[in-house]
């Protein structure tokens, strides 16, 4: 499958991915893991871990999830598309609620 590249990802999302990568890097360093150790535990190459730590959009979400799990950072992936982070879905759901409750 051909990659769409960075230009296909909105600028705001690239900035968010870069922040995630930076947070992963800081978590790895705080836990005193070398890149070699974490990449080996994750089952990925060191260059892929470098892409993760740089917030590359070309890395599969499953790899981000695996690295986060190995760092003990859980519960973050499920928040990605959570309705509380999606104002459009909330508005749609509110619109579906009945105006009056039958007695």
C-alpha cells in the first residue's frame, strides 16, 4: 500500500502526533530504557521507534499502542475517538434525544 505522506495529514494533527512522540520519548527516558531496549521489547526496529518518538504519521497505530503499553501508559488509545472528545457526535446524539419524556 502506498503511503500518503505527511502532506495528507492536517497540520494540527501532525502537531498532536509530534507531541505524542515527544511524550513517549520522555516516558522512555524517565523509565531509563534505551531505544534499543524498548524497540526490542516492542518487537520493532530502532528506526521505527525513532519514527514513533518523532510522531510520524506513517507508523501504524498498533505500534504506538504497543509502545505505550510497554511503557505502562494505558487507557490513552481508547480516548482517541471517545464521544467526549467529539463535539459533532455529541451534538448529533443530543439532537436525537426526545424533547419530552412520556409519563
